C-alpha cells in the first residue's frame, strides 16, 4: 500500500511539473544529433534545438525545460500535454491532433551514396536497394515514390548510418542537409560520396500540444519576433 501511494504521488508530481505555467516544455527525440542538439542522458547541452528553445521561452516569458524521449513516445507526450511543443518537424512526420506553427526552419532531406556504388540520379533508382534510415522515422517521399520497393535499413541515428556507409555495410543513407553540412565541417571526406540526391527541401515548424501552456497565436508571434531580430538566422550561422 505504501509503495502504491509513493508511485501515485510521483505521478502527480510529474504531471504538476509538466503543467507548470512558468515553463515552456520542449520535446526532443533522443536520436537527435548535432547540429540540432547535443544530448547527454536527458540533458541538452547545445545545438539549434537548445538555442531556439531558449529563445522561444524568453520571448514567451517562460523558463525553458527540455524533455528528451524516445521517438515512439513523442506523439503521446505531446498529445497529453506532458510537453508544450516540438520543433524542426513537418506534419507528415508527426500525425496527430496538434497545432502547427508557421514554417520557418529551412532544411532538406538528402540521400548520400558511397562512390563504391552506382550513383542514383533519380529516387526511383533506389528501388529495391537497402537505404540507411533511422528507426521510428517516416520518409514520405521514399514511401510514395518507391512503395513496397522502399527497403529500410534502420539504425539508431544518422551517425550510425554514416558509419555503416563508410564501412561498406550499406551504400545509401538518408540524412538531413544540416547534419551533412555539420559533418563536412568536422572533417567528413566528401570525396568518398557522390553529390547528394535531394529528396525534399522544406521549411519545418513546431507542433504544439493542445493541452499545453501556450497557444498557437502566442508561439507564432514569438517566432515572428525572432525572425525580425535575426535570432533564427544567428542560431543557424552559429552551427554552420
């Protein structure tokens, strides 16, 4: 009985913490890597998510709190109000009863291919070939264009896929342009890869919980302010 009461109390405290109106609770997928975020355990140290979350919280007059969860737990956490928002997403990646901000975060999904393989000139050239993907992620362009001939080779994160590519265990992998540019900045030998095949260029936004502490007009107004004062551009430049 005592153990049950302790567990119930812990759950109530957790719910109270999530509902603190003075906090902006920002969700992150635990597979996120630099330049989007450097994560150690449940702590977010730096990266675009870190700086953007802090900037949004300041504009909204709140304290930022980052909540790092496995990819499969993110929809439920957002829907229940355990977190207020998650950014750098598209609606096709995160179906659910969420409100979406204006798109304002540029990126692109690309396929990188080892020069030991034949260079794909079109998405359809990838049909039937294993492609390095991230467990739990959706790839709508590949799903639509390749259908049942989209062969996933899942890994925990983009770095694992890059290592498999460099070791010759796969010949193709999907990464985002921000991640690829950051790896090139760190010394990735681009000569070992063909120029990337662009799947989609896009402007991502933030998905908001309808049970959260902030409304869509409030967050859109905060984004407008961050765009006007060049904060978003400065954050991107910092990690390029």
